[in-house]
DNA sequence: CTCTTATACTTGTTTAAACAAGTTCTATAT
DNA sequence: ATATAGAACTTGTTTAAACAAGTATAAGAG
C-alpha cells in the first residue's frame, strides 16, 4: 500500500509534466536540485527519471540535463498501450463498455496451438470467445485461452464481467509481463457475424502472451479489432549511441 | 567504445538465455552469486537484470529469484520492434532490401500536418515517399518528413540508400526516443499503385515520431505496410501488483 | 579579438552498506 | 504429529560517496 519513495517522485514529476508545469522542451531541475527538493539521494531521483524515460516523457542528455519530450495526445481514438484490460481502457477513455460471451468451452492444446500460444502440448485450457462493445458498438472479438490449472472456477458469468478483475481481486493473482504481436489478418466468418465491419476485409489482431507473478504463462489471447477504432501506442528508446 | 560493466553483463546473460544455457522457466543464479561470478556489486547485477526484464527475457519474483520467460520465436515474418531502420531489420531477418524513391520534395508544415506530426506550424521539412522492397517484393510505402534545419544536405541519392546511416555516420546524429502508433487504414491510390496488395483493402500503418539526442523531434514518418508481411512486436510490464 | 584553459556545472557508472520484505526450510515446543 | 518460531535464503529500497565524462561559461594568454 505505501508506495516507495521513487515511485511517489515519479508520479509527482509525471503529473507536473502532464499539467505543463514542466513544458515540452524544458529541462527538468538538475538531479542534485531535485534530490534536495524531494529530500532523497540522487539515486532515488535517477530511478524516478528512468521510469519517465521508458514512457517517453523525458530524455536525458549527458552533461546537459533532462529534457521533457511529452506532448499531450488527443483522446479521439480508443488507444491501447501498457498492460490494461478492456474494462480499464474503456474507463480511461471515458467510454461505456459491455461484453457478450459467444463461446465458453474447454480445450486441450495440440501441436498447432502450442506453436503460437507457447503452451505445452496437452495443457488444459478454457477457450472463450467474447465480443466487446464500446458505447454500444461492437469493436473487438476476443479469443481467450486461460490455463485451467491456475484458474479453478472460471464461469461464463465471470467472463461476462471482467476476467482480470476476478483474477486479481478474487484469486489474488497479479499480471506482470505481457508479450504482444500486432498483425493484420483477413476477416473470418465469425468476425463478419459479430463485428460491424462495413466493407473492411481485414482487421488488426493483437496476439498476447501473459505471465503472472510466478513467471507462469497463464493466458494467450487474440484480440481482433475493427480497423476504424484501433490504435496501439508504444515508446521505444535506443540503448546506446555507438558500439 | 568500451562498454560499461552492467551492459557487458546484460549481454552475457542474454546470450546465455538465447543459447538456452539458462532455460525457459529456470531461475537465474541469485544476485549475490552473480555478483561474485562477475566480480561486481549487487547493484550492477540488478541493473543488468532490469534491462532483461524490460525486454521480456526474465521476470523477478520477490523473495524467490529471477525466472527466465524467454521463448525463441520463429523467424518467418518480417518483425518490427525496438528502434531499427528498415535496412537493419532486413539484415537481422536475413533478407535482401531495396529502396525506390518515388517523391523527393520540400514542405512547410500547416495546421493539419502540425496536429498529427508534432512539428510546429511553419517548420520546413523534407517530404519523401519511398517504396521498400524485401527479396524483390514491395512491402512498405514510407512517407518521411525530416526537419530541414537539422539535416542540411539531404539528397535523393541518400534517400535511395539509407537516411539513418547518413544521419548517424555522416552527421553524427543519434536517435534516442521513438514514439509510435500502429493503426489500420484504408488503402489509397498510391498504396495500390506501388504495393502488390492483391485484394486487401486496408493496410497497417506505423506512425512514428523520432527524437535525436538533443531531445529534438526531427522526423515524422508513416510506414504503410502490406498486411501479409506485417508483424509488430512489443513487451509490456506492469509496474505494481496493488495500489 | 581569438583561442585556450580552467572550472563549475550537468548526467553516467560503480562500489559499499544497511535494512525491509517475501519465501522456504528446519528445529523446537506443544 | 502438528503447529510455531526462527534462521537462512531470496529480491526490493534507500542512502552515501567517489569518480568518469560531457557541456558551458568565464578568465586569461597570445
């Protein structure tokens, strides 16, 4: 519950950037100044700054300072980024969400599924198909596979609300790492049936492997997104200037 | 040139994971063991491990250890991830690349372009359109905008080879942060003309803002990818278990 | 006026140590 | 036999200090 010092500092600086107390292209106060202000060591400040770097808020410059490169984004489209459930994204974008379960069954992993899911052959899974609605519009077709051995009593009722909420609040499981691929695939009959695709003949697919806090792969999901409401965000930083 | 200690350790452990000296689901040797082996402090080890965490190679578990969650990926598709030029990606995927410049002109930023590129109105830019071929197939239509004031003598000849190589090797500029959005858009006449889209009526678009080592936005690029050869990879980690 | 040099900043790397907190196993008391 | 408590591990957080290395400015030499 009581967050660590570097995290509080990170949150505070982030807030100051978002509220434009520190403006785009400004330099932050120097690490020594910040460590005096926040009454901590330079190390703790550096750790907070590192988090901001990895999220594309600032960029450090050796011998010069730390430059703010955050620019506010317009909230038109339904953006995805970081680890977030559909429910959380909907709330963050101030939209109303609904979920319809169209299939709820079980499955044993064969060679074909093993290859792209990362689950070993023979693993018992829940296999769930759900349509996700945002403000009444069907936007996403989720195809979830959950490790049965880790999630004892998953039901259709839970799937209709939020599986992640169940995992985190009821089972005390926590999600740590998410490996994702974004591709574009041809539409299938199921897509056409449940999503209002107009005349689009392909859609965006996020394939997702999720690991819990024990480092166990417990979920593989394909989220099939209607193109007109799809936006995936990302920030990358280069490690080094030269070899 | 002489890399830092933590980076050498990071590279060494990464190599051991990729060569499966440390296997999927294994625990790494403890931080204290590693610090003895590499003759450094625990801090330096922890820094190396942090890099591995952010790339989805390992996951730390409080009180338990550091678990390897790396699984080798099959190199069928042309994957994108991290900051990489087209040339570099091609080399990494062992493909032959070619570039054709179809437009090379200049441009002054108006309100519409300012809004999505992040450049201020009135900025002078190079405007370049290029088709990227991989193994003879046209896969990507790149629409580049480069800040003219930072790149004095960009020519069509350079654009035909590699602009990034020119920036890094000739101008000594270094690329640090890249903010990206992935969307799916309807095809345009130009897409249809230059990419062999068969009957796809949309394609994957990576919109890219790139910042140099001075924290200056110097590039905005839209890369329009043929769906059948598009794969974007990403790893995300959750910050905290609970509030 | 121009160039060099010193110096006072900035961030980057590494060491060392202490304590907090989570997990696992073992010895002890009941 | 079964709990409980403790010891011995693990990773997580924070402090403190020193030095390296890049950048800017101001003082001084030519």
